């Protein structure tokens, strides 16, 4: 549950940064900025046309960040499951020894 909460906070902060960037650099109202940031964070790409170089650079860096953020979030969510699976599949050494 702790990993889910951390992932949720991470995604919320990432989405907030994207919304802020689109509002700041593209001058978009909140609903449009939220839509564009959500689409990029989800890996779909921007919805609106990017008209200035400033917003194009922001969108490019936000897209690169979002790809890494998506992988990080998936890793945070899967880590406890993989950890438990590895413990379940662990077989102790029957000889009780070493080499």
C-alpha cells in the first residue's frame, strides 16, 4: 500500500509540473493544459498544436521526463510483487553449506 501511495504522489507531482508548463509556456487554460500533460504523461503525445519554440522545448523535455516517470512508476508498483514472488520461489540449500 505504501508503494501505491508513493507512486500516486509521484504521478500527481509529475502531472502538476506538466499542467504548470503548458499553462506557463503555451498560455493554455487549465482544462487544455491538463489534457496535454495527461496525454504526454500517459505516452500518447500532445493534443494541441505547439506554436512557439518555448512550448516545443518544454513539451520535448516533459515527454522525455514522462517516459522515465512511467518506467519508474511501474517499477515502484511491481517491486513488492516481484519481491514476494522471489521469496516464494526461494529454495534453501539442502546441504546447508556453501561451496
